[in-house]
C-alpha cells in the first residue's frame, strides 16, 4: 500500500484516448469484464489502507529474501544493474521501488519523521500491511521487484532499485522519488499490495494527479505516467488473470492520487501498482504464491516494455 503515500518525461505525446483504449482492449481480451477506462477522481485514504501495520512475519509466512540489512540507512540507491546487454530495452533506465522495508517496524521513530512532499508534510515511510498469516507487504514487494529486475535486464534495460534490503529502514518517500529523478529514469514503478477489507479484491495502478506546490510539480509527468500505468494495467490482467479492483477505480484498474509524495515529487514518469489486497483470503492466496508473483512481475514488465517501445 502507498505509504502516504529522466530523461525528462518522454517526448511521446500520446492522447489519453489512445492510452485508455489500449487498456480497454486488453481488459476485454482477458475476459475480466471491465468497462471503458476513464480518469479517476482523487482518492481519499481508505480504511485498512496505509494505516494498516504489518506484524513481524509469522512462521507460516513465506520466507523473506536471504539478504542482510545494514545497521544504518544508505544515502545512495541500490547499485544499478544491467544496461550492457542488447535487447528491446537497451539504453533505457527503469527504476523499481519496492514499497516499504521489512525492518521499518523496528524503527518507528525514524519512519514517523515528517518529510516535505511539496504540498504538505507526511511520514518518512510506514510499515506497510501483511496477510492475516503474517506475510509482510515489504517481503512481497522486494520479491516481485527482484523478479522484475531479472526480466527487465533480459531485455537489456539498466535497472535501479531504490533499495535492496541493504538498509535498516526506509528510504523515505522523498528520497524514493529523488532516486528516480537522479537516475533520469525512463520509467519508475513502485510495487505495493493493499491492506483493505476482506471481500475487496483485485489490483489497481495509481497515477499521479495534477499537483503543483513547493517542490511538487507533476504537470510534465501526468500524461506519460497515465500512458505507462494504462499499459501496465492491461498487460497485468493478461499475465495474471486477476481482475481490476472491485473497490477502487470503478473497475478500470486505474486510480488517480494527489497525496503521495513518491508521485508528487517525481519529475519522471512514475506509477504505483497495488497488486492485490493482502487482507482478502483469495487475493492473499495469490500474493503468497511464488508462481503468481512471477506472473505479476511478467505483467508489469510487459507494461513497461510496451510503454518504452510504443
């Protein structure tokens, strides 16, 4: 779940009509029954969303990645990899932002520190959510991000992770945005899973809304980010078989937010994806499946590739 949450934006000025038509075709082809894609209104924070904390992983939860965290946060992004191989994404830089950090719950004072997101101040980060069995969102996001990195590298992309379980907590939301900006990324995707009520199912892609205030100015990234998010939504359906959210976005799989620091402070095309609802048993069964997580990574990769090569 969002925690408050470029190359300058792509020169391609595709119309919103063309972008939304793309996802409508993909959704229809996948048989998910979604209607035409329309722009969403700004969403208010949802109950069970960003305020839902993740307990420490239980013994029944899938094991986390076996990498150790450093005792203090790093001031630098995780080392970029790839970019040397030939392929359809050769010469492109993609930043993957694994939502939250598995150790945030051990550093509540640090992650509760307020940071400037342009229009207001919000917490540095949050713990994220978890399944009822204790599989933490931060474990899920890091696993999917590793799979994404591998798939993108095979296509020749240079991949930067905002962190790779290499720091004690964070990074803060403003630093996450800054990492993408400083990498001059062609696309940035922040990976999440939601923490809503049982019965709320499906994925949705969060797009930046028009925001201007302080350090925040999304005017140049709203359109390319919508194109990126629309393509990811359509191809996520195709790869995973999951339907768009039945509780956010009017079954379009798209949602517009103006309150997320990671989007407000971005100067490059960026979206968030909530891959499913960890508090719904049926969605949780998917999110805890390694096979499904690979499909999720494939769908996101396909969307990024379609956007960068479109």
